[in-house]
C-alpha cells in the first residue's frame, strides 16, 4: 500500500496560465535603521550581503537577492492596513532548517516552530516587526489544501486529520544535525524565497487579479472562517497566500509606512515575460516598465514586480 499523500492540485488553471516555472524573487522592505536590519539578516539569519549603497542593500544566499532593504526617513508602522503578512524563506532540507533554528535558539532569538504537516517551519520577527517564515518541504508527512467548498484541509500520511498548525517536534528536527554542523556559517546556496503571504482588502478581487488576470493557478480560497486564499505557478502549494485578517476592506498603508515596498516574481525567459506583458496589456492593467521588469499593483495596492531570470 502506497502511503505517500497526494500532491495538492490546483482548484482552477487559467486559460492564460503564467509560465509554470515562474518563481518568487525577492521582498523589498522599507526600514528605519538599515545598519541594524543588516546585522539581523546577516548575523541572526545567516544571509550573505550581496551589495550595499548609502540607503539600500541586497541579501541572499550568494546568488540572486531574495531580501532587499531601503532605509526611509521618519517611517512609521501602521496597523489595520494591507501589505505583507510574512515572507517565507525556503531551506533545502530538514538538516538546514534544523541548523538555522539551532542558530536562533543559540542567540535566544524568539521564534515559534510549527508543523504545517506538508512543511516544517518556524516564525520570527525581524527587529522592526517584519514577520518571517523559515521552512522546508515535508510532503511525505501529509498534505494541506483548500477544498473547492472553501474549507481548509490537512491530513497526515497515516490518515490523521490536522489543523495544519501543530507544534513542531523540535527534538526530531534537531536530530538531523551532525557534530560537524556549524551554526555560524551562512545559509547554503540552495536557500531561496519560497513564498509571500499578503494582507489584502478583498478575497474575490485578489483571486481575480492573480488568477484570472495574471494567470497564476488558483490553489483554493477559504472564504469562511480562515479567510485566506492561495495561488501559485506550476501547481506548487502556494507561491502567494493572501488574507483579510487586517479587516475586510482594509486600506493601503500611507506613503511613510515602514514594511513592504514590493515583492517580485521571476519568469524563466524573455518569451514568458513577453507573454505576461501581452496579457497585462490585453486586460488593460496599468503597469510601469522599469529597468528590472514590469511593475503592477494589486487591488490592495501591493506592488508586484515581474522580471526575467538571469
């Protein structure tokens, strides 16, 4: 008997499907103290500094940036607005996740290990309150999906139901470490951005924007109770989650808000980028073409950049 759980399938695939190899790129955050934030991302998370100028910096695992920071003057934190709920950095296996969680424990940095069944994760805030998820995939342990009726479903491989938010067995995870694993080394080059989770004003408008207009796969919308939805490229469980947990109809943050500047997605080649641009123009979606790519704004006023991979 095969005990491997089924892989989540899209609820709907757009006839204008975005290229299935489209991946999350980077999150760009507006910060109050660039020096302090850089110290956190390098010393606590173990990211590598790729570049830095007077007010901005880019970090990652040695390749493309997956975190960018720009210092702004007199920035403020706002509640009850749209923006980013968290961004999620994906680690290649349980051993590397165990290493970064051990690093957090050794530095006494508050974090909250959680078992989502299909992923193992921990959550933490950076010094300015931006929430971060660190995770690895564990599909052999079970599955979580949003059903077509709007209900959230999680199940262990042995059939046990789950709410998908169980305490993580930290001892079992740390057992993947060896005596030779060093906690002070930077993250390995396989680490990259896994997904984004956004605060939005309306679930239906957001689904229409990302699924019907841009062509992401609809991975389900939990309209009752959980009030969130998920979309992805290529049928991944989610590259972008969205929720109305700041309130239905939440306004966008003012221009002086700290936090999200934009998120980005990377298309695999110029042909895929041209196809997306043609779709954006076909549906008459406003956009700006920058030296990095196509910048659009979702219905909650979250900025999204689409670029071509190198």
